[in-house]
C-alpha cells in the first residue's frame, strides 16, 4: 500500500490528528482479512462536481464513438491501422517512417503526465480516464437503472431467483454486453478505418474471421472489466496508478480531507455537548459513495481515483449542518496542514523545463517534416561504368520515395553537388500516387576529372512543382586514382 507522505513526522502528526493509525494501508479496501473480495455498492453520487464530470464524460464518450467517423478534409481524425501501416492524426497521414515523431510525442506525453501528476495528482483518473468514465458514467449508471441503489442491489443479490431478479440481472447483463460490443466495434473502426469497418460488418463473419474473433474477444474483455473486475483495474493493473506513490508529494493537489477542520470527528448530537468537535459529523457519507470503498479521511490512498464523489457527498452534509463546503476538497497535504498555497517546487520546475524542451523539439520537427521520405542507394552489384571513352563515369542508383500526403505529385531530381554532373531517369517521368511508394532507377553521370579517388560525395535534390522537398546525400563510385 502506498504512503505518499515521505516525512515520518508528518505521518505521526497525521495519525495523531486522525487517531486512525496506518492499519488501513496494510490491506486494499476491497479485500477482507481472508483475502476475499469485498464487492463495492457505492451510493449514487450527486452534486456539482458529479454534474460537471457527467458533462465532460458525455463529451468524451460521444467523441470516442464518433472520432473514427469524423473526417478532416476527407481523412480520418484518428486512424491507427497497424496491419496496413497507415496512421492518421487530425487528418494528417503518418507512416512507419515517422516513428521518431511517435517516440518524441510519447516521451513528451510521459513527461506531461509526470508534471501533471506532481501538480494535480490523479485528476486524469477522475475526469478523463476511459476506465473511470465507462465504469462510473456508463456501466454504473446502467446498473443503477436496472438494480437501483446500493441497498436494493444488495437485496437483489441475496434473494432467490425469481422473475424480478431475472429481468433485472438479465437486462443489465444484456445491456452491458451491447455497450461492450459497441466499444469493441469502435476500436475496430480505429484500427481498420471506417471503410474497412463497414466492409467487415457487412460481410459474413466467415469472410473476416480474424476481425470477428477480435471483436468478440475484446467484447468479452470489456464485459469482464466493467461487469466484474471494475475498480481492481485501477488498484491492481493500472501502471499509472502504481506510479502515484512515487509521483505525489505533500504539495500535490488531490481530493483531500481537511483534518484540521474536520477533527475531532463526531456525530452532530454528540458534538453539541463538547467544544472539541470538528466539522466532520462522522456520517460516513463520503465512504458510502466511494466507488473504490475507501475512507478518504485516512488520507490519500492508492485506491483513490479522485472521482470527487466524496467531495459532493460531504458538501451536501455540510450544507445540511450550515457549515462551509469543502471539508473534502482539491487541496495538497501542505495546504491543509500548513495553510500554504500552491507553489512551484524544484521538481515541478524541472519537469516543466524538460517538457518545454521536448515540445519545442516536437513542434520544430513537425514544422520541418517533409511531405516525402526519400531513400537513394547505389544499385547492389554495380560499381561504375566508363562512358564517352572514359571521359565520364556513370553510377546506377535505386530511388525509393514514400508520399506522406493525400495528393499525387510529380517529382523531379536534380544533382546539386557537383553541379557539373547530370541525372538520367531509367524509364518514364517520376510521378507518385497519393500515399504511394515510388521505386525507380536512375543514372548519375560525372566528368572523370572532378572525381575524388574511389568515392565522391554527391547531393541530390527531390522537388515537386511547388519546390524542394528533400535533399539527399550519397556517394558516387569512380576508378581509383592512377
Ligand atoms: S461526509 Fe464529510 S462529514 Fe460525513 S464523514 Fe465524510 S468527511 Fe465527515
Ligand atoms: S475517496 Fe473520494 S475521490 Fe477518492 S475514489 Fe473515493 S469517492 Fe472518489
């Protein structure tokens, strides 16, 4: 179990304040002393944070299902066609040759996540993670729809099978399956494109057995995760969640219980009789609503996905008792304990600098990215030919050009160094299809008297009608010096 408070004194002082000790850190909240899973029946969340999250989730879910169908200039918003090695991001085509862009983008994303997490904790988990969105905003809602709130769910589970239980459970499982099937199909659309998707779903499964098995497998996987595995995906599987223990520090902002204000916690009727009471009325509303089954009053814990449900629940209680909202709120441990404000720590500044450098490199690379990827290699097995009675020397080259755009284009080759030579294409003029690959041979001829012994460096310019696309360096072979 993680403990993000690195200072032993802080731990001790927190224990004093909570009176809770650290026993809760010895076990995951959803596992009992015998190692059996404790099924979580969270109360329906409600409140301003939940409403805001519901809007964000609705937008993201609609975006997820519609993105494969959204086209920019006729090209997919997002396409990850690994099998055909075709990729499109925001309508811009990318090729396997662009792997370096993905590497830089991936490293930038990791650094951004580190930076974001150090500052804002698990904000991503609560507001944007697909697991949380589908679990809490889609599948959980379906469950409430069919089975009602937590007490009704418990009753339904323990009662014998009758018609009521059958249609409620059956309806829920069927709806889960339909949603999981829709998610799996949408993933397929991301991988094969909408044309490939329509082709596969309109044909018989036997004609597209791979796609059929893939969709069914993913449907089963999503069904398993959202119907049964649930919060364990965050607690046990998610690598990002596992990293929290080393990323968060006492200045990271997260869903936090204000123990200074809340303690001594006690029921309201008891609080009336003492001066020692804090604002927490020990009603357990924050615990009952938690989808990971934890008590946030124990401090930041591995299981907390920052879903804000406890913030809403506690605000409702505070309203009821005419106390200020925010007993559980977005705050860092230091903000609660010492009343400090957010500050840029050296670690945050370090991540910011690294991130700024990476983004600058990435943007520069994107701006300088050529529309074509050119490879020029001397034809294997060929050395050189003497022509014009040995006054000039000829080398044969193989040209390979990848067109990274959606437009066909004519290509021109020009020998820019040494300028006294010439290029002769073998065959017709060069023309490359949209997203096509062109392979062609060509000769370079140079006067013998300008050659270096054995190897002369040359530069060839590749252009289309709009201008120069790339300049490629290679070597020209000639006879050894006499
Ligand atoms: S909801 Fe608020 S008042 Fe109730 S137990 Fe939780 S922190 Fe205390
Ligand atoms: S502790 Fe609060 S924010 Fe964290 S998972 Fe539970 S309800 Fe969500």
